[in-house]
C-alpha cells in the first residue's frame, strides 16, 4: 500500500495524514509498506525527496541511536528551527530565532549503551529502533572517539556482571581525566565481583567506575571544565551532551544576563552556567540534588578569580523561589528538565526580576512557560537554537526575556 509522508514527529520520524509512523522517511516522500500497530517499520521509498542523503554511519539502517542521518544537514537544521517557531506560534508568541548551532560529528561525550551476554560472548551497542535487539556500533559517527575506546572495558564489565536474560545500562562519560563509567541494572556485588570489577577499572585505565550506584574505583576524579572551574559530577549526573553544545548555551546565557551583578541559577545542576557566570557576578545556585550542588561548591572553592557562589538544595517544582526571595536579583537563569518550570515561572512572573535567561530541551514546555512570562510584561528578545543531539529529534535552545511592562499581573 502506498503512503505519503506529510510531516515529521518530534522524534524525527515520518508521519502520514492518518497518523501512521514511518521511520527513516522525509516529508513529501511516497513510500510503500505494511502497517502494524500504527507503524511501518520497513518502508520502501518510492519517490525520494532531494533532501534525502546517504547516511554517513554504516550502522544507521539497524541502529536506533540516530533518527535523521538520511536527511541533509540543511534540512535538519531548518526543521529544528521550525520546531521552535511552531511551538511559539502555538502559544501565540513571536520571537527572533537565531541560526542554529550544531555540534560536529563524533563529539558526543556522554552516552548510555546496552550490554548483554550471549552464547558466543557479549554485545555492546545501542538498541535497534523500537526493539530490545542490541546493535554493535564500533564505527559510530555520533560518539567521541574516547567513548568508542571504552568499548573493550564495557565488554569486560558485561561479561562479569550481565545476566543472559537482561541487559546492562552502561553510561559512559568522557572527562578531562579519562572515562567515567556508571553501570546500572547489573548483578549485585557478591563474592569476588567487587575485586574483579576493580581489576577492570585498573586494566582499562578507567577514571571512575560505579556499579548499581556503588563506587568501585575512583583512580582519578573525572572532572569537567565549567568556565575557569573544574567539577567532578556525581556518577551519572546530568551533563550537556557535547562540549560545543555546552559552549553555545553558556555563551547565550552569559550574553542574556549581560552586566547583571546578582544572579540566581535555578535548576543549576553541577554549575554549567553558575560557574562561568561567577567570573563577573555573584550567583545563588539552586538545585534539587544535594550531590550535584556539593560538586559545584567543590569546583568553585578550588577555582581562582571567581565571585561568591552560594548554593541551596531545593525542589523547585514543589517549592519555587517566591517573589520576595527574587526581589534583589538582577537576572535569573532557568534551566529546567523537559517538564519545564511552570511553578517557578509563575513566581518569576509575579516578581520584579528584570531579565530571565531561559535554557530548555523541550520547545513545547518552553513556549508554555514563555507565554506566562510574556503575559506578565516580558518580551522575548531572541532565541538561540542549539543542536547537540545531532541526527536526533531533540532540540535545545536558550532565550533572553526582558521586562517591558508593569511588574506582576
């Protein structure tokens, strides 16, 4: 049966007019294939569009790690910018959208791989699309070469700690000091397993190894550069996916707050923005994870030439900062998870804060929160789109809001 692809979903998969999902297709293409459960898993492209290109990665046809390698870079860049514009338009908002900043291939410094034991040995890689099948990716065009160099360590860890029934989740993070590996969904530490795992870390020169949340070895603190500071995040902690992406978002945040002397960084994580901002301003960093704030504080104390950074452990979804607490601030940085920051934005809207630097990994919740700010007298000065999840449907952005109307609502 023939189908026409009308648009892409937010995951980067083709959609027909009647809502059938068709991976590896582009808008305007005519395809054939049998649908099952609302999906055509193996389409035949009858009429390709000019934006279709040969995928650069040899694993792409089977691997589920990427969704858009069959599209030209120009198409993906334009599509991601349109995702942001449509999200804003859906809330009745307009804003200048700056050209996208895209991370180069082979720069992903953090990834979660799957590891499974087999009759013949082990499998390490990404899951295939909509499947629990693991596809090996020795020539991956997405991951930094330092992550690929860690595959032999992952094989040894999987051989020791995976069952034949389930798969390990291996989070690999590239650091200034070597590979940081956090293993989850693994066998419990019984018998001599702890010593064997420590031996793997030694043999493969792993900076840090954790197993189901328990530290096995820390041969060197796995530090990340954040401005002038170096921070060793907790195992598995959030980190921007590429150094280029982090640099682009940081530059946008620094530009957005301008000469602000007193800043709150909300959902601060380990200090991605707080520590670079401390080069010119006092910063109050608020985050729900005590361990992440401890890493931020340790990085600040070891750095030189930074202004004062204070920290506060606080669940901003349940206990957002109130207008009285925001009263003396010159700017607020807001970098929430995908759910957005509706409760906190409501308090900012009712406050006297003049400038907001917003960072988001979800254009839909960003636009929802932006509407609340604009209704309270803010305007969106600009939006910077950032693509650090290359060849995926993920879109990130930073934006500057400045107050033009009366305070509060």
